[in-house]
C-alpha cells in the first residue's frame, strides 16, 4: 500500500503569532490550527480516493472485488482449460486426428500444377538470322545439351498422381488405431483430472469445516476457562482446574491457527489447478449433503468392462501394433505409381504455334519392386512383432488390473459410505456428552479432566466426520472414473 506524505503549502502555514502564544491569542491560534487540520484531512482523503480509483482496474484490486463463487462443475471446467497435462493429451489427440486425415489423403489421387522454363545452349542462329535485316530472328538451332527438346522449352501442365500400395492402406488403418489410442488417453487424462479436482475441491471444503470446528472448540475452551475462573473465585474448585482450563484454551487457539493455515494451503493448491493467473479471491459451494447411493457391484463391473479407458487404450494399442506388422510386411510387396499429365511442353509458351496445337497429354505407370535392402525390411518386421507381443502383455495386465481396481474401489466406497452414518452419530453423541459434562462440572459432579476430554472428543469427532465426507466423495469419483460414468 502506497504511503502519501502531506506537506503544508505556503498559504497553510501556522500563524506567526502561534510561536509566541499569549493568553489573549489562544483562541485565535486554536481556531487556525483546527482549520489547517481539516484541510489536510480533506486533501488526504481525496488522494486516497484517487489512488483507489486507479487501482480498481488493476491486478491488485482482486481483494476489493466480490469473490468468484464456484461449484464443482465450474471447477472442473476451469481445470480442463488450464491443466497442462490435460491440454497435452488434447494436443496429442488433435495431432493423431490430423495424421488420420493425411493417411487418408495418401489413398486418394493428388492433383498438382507446375510451370517451368528450360534453356539450353544452342549451336548457332537460324538461317534467317544471317542477314542484318532479319525479322523474328531467334536461336532455333539444335541444342548442344540433349537433356531438353529445344533451346527454349516451356512446360505448363497439370499432374494427376496416384500411388497404389498395400502399405498406404495399412498405414491408414494404423492411423485409425493411433487415433483411438489418443482418444482413450485423452479420456484417461480427463478422468484423472476429475479425481484431482474432486480431491482439491472437497479437501478445501473439509479444511473450511475443520476451521469452523476449531473456532467452535476455541470458543468453548474460552467459555469453560471463564467458568472455571468464576468457580475458583467462589471457592468451589481448585486453582489447578483453572490452570488446566487455561492450558486447554491455549491448545485450542494453537489448533485454530493450524486449521487456518491448512485452509489457506488448500485454497492455494486448488487455485493452482483452476486459474491461469493464480486468483485467490474465490469461494466454493458447500454441496456436501446426504451421500449418493452406491450401485450394485454387478452394475459397476459391467460398466467398467465396457467403458474403462485404460482397457480401451490397451485394446487400441494392440490394434495399432498389429497394423505396424502389416505395414512392415507390405514393405516387401511391389508399389505401382500412376501419373497423368495434361498441358504444354513446347518451344513456345502458347497453346498454338503456326496453327499447331501445343496442348497435349501423357501418362505413365511405374512399378517398384524392392529386391535388396540389406535386411532392413525384415528388421522392421521383427520390430513390429516385438511391439505386438508387448501390446498383448499390456492388454492382459490391463484386464487383470481392471478387475482388481473395480473390487478395490468399490470396497473403499462401500466402507466409506457405511462409516458416514457412524461418524455423524459419533459427532452428535460427542456434542451431547460435552453439554452434560459441563453441567455436571458446574454442579461439582465431574472433574476438569472430564470436561477437557469431552472437548477433545467433540473436536476429533467433527474432524473425522468432515474427513469421512471427503473420503467418500473421492472414492465415488475413483469408482466413476474407472467405470467411465463420471
């Protein structure tokens, strides 16, 4: 925050008489000083207002603006736009789609147009150039170089090119499998991002609730410390009770500061995921309500076998490896190239020369048969076969992992769901126990240790209940991710 120094201008100097105050001038000097202070305060307020207006549109004004309120859906949308891992997967998928377009174009005829001028050194001038009055004299003699058809040659033609090869067909199929792999990996990145955002979102929400619990615990400890002091003054309890209550109050205040620190750290961690400009001025909606019901394991298993992205990646990778083998084998078969040309290939850049049509066409067909490559083609076949074997092993592992993860995640979600009711009941019982213990302590029927223990039990129960909500939400997110139902 900028500091502003205020100086007194020449017309706001203290009256000279104030340096030598007399009893008759006290009222006049006091009035002058009061008017001067009022003018300085008005000037400072105007400077602060101008400064505030200047900073209103800057980056430092985020604290003065209303916080951005986010739901879980909003957080997921922001994370997809700003996560580098997700964007990398999306970029890889876009590149794979363009590879698919390019491989498909290789199967179709390509059309191109070219213009060319060729000059070759001639053997001399034409016969009509021997006289000094020759008209339209050009060097039309026989060229010395035989690479071209004349001294001047103009080529302007279109070309329809087509390559017929089983290898291009196999490469097109391989590009389709690679696109499927990239799509499945993008889905994995999407669902992994979902789990990360859910953990951060509900972790921050739990940190806020724990901070509120720590505030209530600190307030309860302060209230109990006041009660113990009053009872000590009345001679109803010993001084040790007041000391124990004070120690408990200090501990709860330390826990409150720790809870505030954890809440700030959770806010920062979530802000890193969501915002490109690291915005901390936001709030999240507390949507923790009744836990959603769990589907049956048979439904989860069927959905996982059908929609699991890891399994789809393994299947698509195996298909891609199989097409790599086909591409490698097709490197041993002949390739046929077809070309059709239409245009001008003449000694004059014109469609007609002396009544003769220069427009024409030609066609060519070429067959290329690979005979000897020092074993390179067979080496490519072995490479592709090794990759295919590895893809089969990964597919088998993905199938086993899917079965194990489905059961593990389902048991985790089921256990977290069953514990929520117990944790909620424990929190209610701990609150009632603390209320009754306080009443018994005030009537002299319980000790200060029992009150402190009841306070700690209530705090622990509330924190465990908040952690249980986060655990169940993350477990459900993992289960929905692996089954492709999020």
